């Protein structure tokens, strides 16, 4: 008869990913970069938002984009029109970016540029409201997008994503007059599980709310920079 | 997620001198995570075929979502998909006390060699 034994582990399932994310964040901190992770379902308007924002944000920041897509470079090509480095990562069958994939992207950034010249790295995650919420990539803040066409109930159905978000953008606001949607209801549903997120209603088409979103990015960059500078002063 | 699980177990397995036969992997999975136990179970069985984990059983224990309302100073159980705010004072769900677990608790394994190995030898290996 075989003897059976037991080993107590108590290890987090995402242990390996978390270590990688912390490692990426340490790089960002050393380079003075603020990293934002943009997440939403497919078609909520992540790429459209970036297209709208890049011309303005580029005036104050040096920006690089990490573009996660399962198979194509269609989104990456759209963003390359804006004269910013776009690192495309095809995740293959994986429905989210993980910290190892983003580390690969950072190595490419390091190879082609001087990363310390950058202020902002915007990660456009794979369109999916489920898995990206669990897989940190080393970001300083999570931005979730939800378009008004998706329905008011989505925060209740995908609570982990909306609970984790630091900023929620309710997108495609220009479509509200044509829909039977209650934007206040969307906000109330998010507030059930997230008291701290900044909620901004935007339209990449008309520009409504975009300035407020840019101000959030600026304040996020400022607070991240302050923390990075304090931290490096402590180390010295 | 399955890949993350297999990699972590593999890390442990490779650190063992005697590469044991793993018979059971015990997980704790919170209800407020993106992991669906049935899906994980299926993917685990499929992805471990012909590997060191072939035939190993995945045992998943789920933990409920429990939040603590600081306003009311009490715990409550949010109803996933319906109601997350405190049912008494409507404060947003803020302090999650249970339900976010994604943990490999323990691994059950057996000796790969003959029975002549004494239990004491193995116990000292643990």
C-alpha cells in the first residue's frame, strides 16, 4: 500500500503573476512612469478614447502605449497614426494580458527607446470584463470603461472588475438620447461595490467629459510621481 | 488561471527531491473572484493529461462573499448579481472579509517508490 502525505502550501494561485506585476511596477517607478491599465468589454471604446485623448495628452506627457489584442494589430495601427510608440502584444488564445506579457513589452520599449524619457504608459487590455480584473500587470491605477449601450446591470454582473476600478468612464454618452438607458442607474450600481472610484461620463465623439478625464490622468500622474520621488528619497 | 495553478504546483513538485505522485490538489476559491470552479475543474483535467499531474484530483472549496459594514459595525452577505451595498444602511460594499480567496491550500501525494521507505523518513522530509 502506498503511504499518502500532505503538504500545506497556502500559496496564492496568482502568486507568479503578482510577483511579475510588482517587478514591472518597480521598473515604472525607477523610470518615473505612471502606468494606467485600461479595461472594458470588447467595443466599449478604449481605442476611440485613446484616439481622442492622445493629441491633447501628448502636449503635456511623453506617452507609450501597450496594446493587448488576441490576434490582430488593427487597434495598434489606429494609435500609431498619433506618433506615439505602440507596442502590440498578441495574447493568442489568452483573454487578458498578464504581467509576463507586459514585461516583454517593457523590454521592447527599453530596447528601442530610453524608458526614462516617458511619463505615461497606457495599457489597453484585451476586451473582457472578467479575467483582466484578476491579472495585475504592474499598473498604478485601473481604469474601467463601460459604454451606455451595454446596459445598466453590467456592474452587478461583473462586480470584480468594477470593484477594482480606480476610475470608471461611462462612454458613448452621445448615444444616450437614442437609448432607453438610465446613466444614474449605472452610477448607482457601481457605487454599490465601489465608493472610491472617480466616475466620469465621456463621449469620444463629441468630446464631452474628455477634459475631466484628462484632469484625472494629470492628477494621477502627479500623485504617482510624488510617491515615486518620496520613495527614492527614502532609499537614499 | 488553470495555467497559473499548474505552474505553481509544478514549482512545488520540482522542489521536491523525490518527485512524488500527486493525488489531490486542494484549493480555496472565493465566490467574489473571476474563477468558476466547474470551468477550472474541466480545464485542469484537460490540461494535466500526460503530465506529472495526470490523474490528480482537484478539490475546490468555495468561500462565500462576506462584507463588513463599518457604518453598522456588522458583517453581511451581499447577494452576487443583485445587491452589494449594505442591506441595512445602503453603504457601498467596502471591506470584503471573505470571497476574494484564490489559494492552493495543500497537496496530497504518495510515495513513488517501494513501501520499504519508512514514514519517519518522509516525515523528516516534510
